[in-house]
């Protein structure tokens, strides 16, 4: 079962004075299908930093605004709940097109009136 988000009391709002951040970096070793074995010594073809931020005082998670939901190796995207930023990164010594051309996806919500 997933942990429940903290309850926010609008009458006693936290001022969010301190933050906790979790950053992990994923090494993308191949764009081959998932069932294809990959040698772990293979040079990565892309890297993605995944970032989550929450208030250290009350535990309320922060959302990353202004990004499309999905995954891309060309531009930052967020998880569907906006709680995790997926940002493509590259070594400073890598070519500017490092990691580009790999498949990704985007999710957009559309609203219609009935």
C-alpha cells in the first residue's frame, strides 16, 4: 500500500523552511528491447536525473510545475503526479547531441464538455 500524502491544514499552514531532496541518476545502457541482455560495462547512451522534493518539516511533497508528463531524453518531463522530475543530463565532455534521438513519451490531459 502506498503511503498517504500528509494532511495539509490550511489554518496552520507550514512555512516550509527546510527541504529534503532525493536525486537518483539512471544510466541508459541500450535502446534495445527490455528482454535483450546488455553488458553492464557498456558505455551509457543517455543519463536521466530523477528528483523529488518534500518539506523537511511537514513532509508535504512539492510538485514540478510547467513540464509535460512523460519521459524524454531531449527535455525535462515529470511523472503524472508531478512529484518526480525526469531531467536528461550529460557529462560536460559529451557532445551536445548526447542522448538525443532515443524514444520517449508524453501524456497530456484533454478536457471536453458534454
